[in-house]
C-alpha cells in the first residue's frame, strides 16, 4: 500500500491527511489550530512560526495514527491560503508576522498601483485588478510604514512555500500561488518584469517558480526526525488552495468547473487558454495542471450569509434542530424546500460584506425585497438560498462569457454539496448538471495528488485525478424551473443596479 500525504496551510489551522494511492481513501488525518491576530481594525496577521509548528504537530499526529504504515508514505504535497505574505531575512527567518489574504489595510497602496501602471497595464501584465487581498499591496505597505523591517527582507514567500522550505530546505514557488501576487504574469508563467520594475522590487526577492506537480525537493533528515516521517520523501511544489481544491475535485479538464460554498463562495472553471475578462471582474490564474489556467469569481458572503440568517432570524430553526438533534442548516433547507421556486416573490441580496464578483463594491449591502403579508418563513428561507445561488451564478455567467464552452459540468464542494435540495437548486439556477465526487477533503486531497505526481506515482495531474476522484452523484436541471430562474436572476441583477447608490447613502449613516 502506497500512501500520499497532503497538507493544507489554512487561515484557522493546518490540516494533514494521508490517502491510499490506489483507492483514494483517507487512512489518517490530523489538524492543528493556530490563532489569527487583528492588532488593528482591518488587519489580519499570523506568526509564520505557527505554520511551521502546526505542520510538525499535524505530521507527528498523522504518523502516530499510521503506526507501521508510515513506511509506505511516498510523497508530500502542500497547499495553502493565497496572497498572504511571509517575509524572510537573509537567514530565511521571518522578520514580522505574515500579512494575510483577508487583511484590508492596503487601500492606499492599491490606489498607488492603479495610478502607477493603470488598469490597462494591470490587464496586460498580470491579468488581475489591484485588490487589498493581493500580495503586492502588502509589500508596498511594509516598505512605506515599516522601513526598518523592509530593509531586512530578502525573500517573499506564500505560506505553503514557507512550509515547503522548512520541509526541504529549498526555496521555491508554484505558478498557481504566484498568480495571486500581482507580480506574476499568468500568461507567460513567470514573474512580471513590468511590475517588478514599476515598483522597484528586485527579482531576487522572489523564489524561482515551477509547475505545481514538479518536485521541489526531499524531506530533510532534521524534519524527518521532528515528524517521524521517513527521510528523503519527495515534496511537490504544491499549489494555492483553490487550485489544489480543483484538482481534488477532478477539475483538471476543460469544461469542468467547481462551485464551493464556505464562508465565501467560489466558482472556478478550467479554461482552454489564458483569457482575461475585459473589466477584470474575474481572477485569471495559472492552474495546478501544467500549462493550464482557470477563471475564478468570488462572492464574499455565501455560507456566511446563511450563517447570518441562522443566527439572526433562525431561532425557530435552531430550536427545532435541537429538539430533533439535527443540524439547523438541514432544518432551514427542509423548510425552504416547501416553498415554490421564486420564494413567493421575495429576493435576497447576499451582499452582507460588500461584494467582489461581479461588482467589486465594498458599499453593497444585503437586502430582503418583495415581502408581503403573505410571505412565509419558508419563502424567506428559500429566498436566502436562492440569493446565494444567484450570486454564484453571476460568476458562472461571467466565466462563460469570457470562456465559451467552460463549465459544462459543475462539481460541488462545501455546504451545498451535502443538501439534496440545494444541489437541485444549483442545477436549476446554473441550468447545468452538478456533480458530487468521492473526494471530501478539499485542497489537502488535491495537494496529496500533486505530491503523488511529483514522486512518479502518476504520470500527470489528470491521471491522478481520474484515478482517485469519482463521481458519486449527478443532478440534472429541471427545464421548466431553470427557465423560471433565468427570469428571477434577471430581476436579482436589476435590484443591485437600482439600489447601488442607495447602498452608498446607507453606508454614510453607519
């Protein structure tokens, strides 16, 4: 039995899994939580040493579970949060806490980026807008506000690349994670000389870049001693979390897409080539599949909007769930299923945290519109689920406009994948077959597959995914309902346009 290990350097903690190379079954898993620091409003930081300690702890726990089976571990693949900046000195030690993807202190730096290279310059050089979450604005902020710290910076890594360095002693990055820095040209798959020169950043700050499934190095004797793993195991370069998650769902061929509902919502589709949406409302990144790309839209409040509904308006559902000893989300979806498509004329706008795709509007607000004296709780529950799904469909429609033929099949992960009702709702709103797969471990599973390719256990990423990711459920859209949802989705879009300026006025009252 050969085993493949995958690590996921997340925002709340690090997860480790070991999977059976032949069947894809998870045979052991472990996790280690670490804190997130918010020293000021809009700031989000983590100690890079917490990533390292989390990796050691989780790997040791994994080894303990495996016992003698640890001898069958053949590879390690690492994935992790995108955009977050780990800054190292000449001894490859962190000079400050990592600034995370969800840190939004860098609005002024984003303005500086746009003023320096312009929207057209961004489009041609890196294919993405200047957003606070990306890496370049964080570097400019540190250079401006912490010059003593910046003077000691010799290398900039992503969190998963930092873990890879600790595992192997090698410095390197992969194309998918580098795509989220605003310093990398996804079309050419190399660091952008245009952006480096424009912001006077030496190329030596950034590690060499390769394909995600390429071998970066081997586990060092010191790390083998710390973790209990066999020494010399091949370690892949790995991939950004969304790219690895796509691999773990089998989104490794053109025509396949992924819809993920966590706190935020993500729609990602592998594309035939590198294509940048005209207004850059979509992210255009390198995929973990060699020479492939993907387009991605992000809504900021998907599962987060449903959690808000549960916590603020769902007292009855929580009580019913407690009495029935079930998940309150199951009660909400069961209630929603009793209402008709269209929720009795009620529409929910899920912009509780503003919105990224397609509006890029921090001032957007949530709304329940169309309430009447006849509106029922079932109508409102259904409207919330429909509104979240319409938000995902906005990204899907943009992907299809830019990449005709993309997203002929949508693979689900996250909360919606577990609900029979929500799966059908997504199939109907997307007017596309939706699929559930055998893989439920998200990015860590995809990272394990990349490690297997790096170790020569598979000849390609596609072969690895085809072998170990299997379709378990397929849901087809109901034509009449899909037609009705096209009409409602158009109303949903119009409501944002109608209320856009009102949202800004409301924001001034806060």
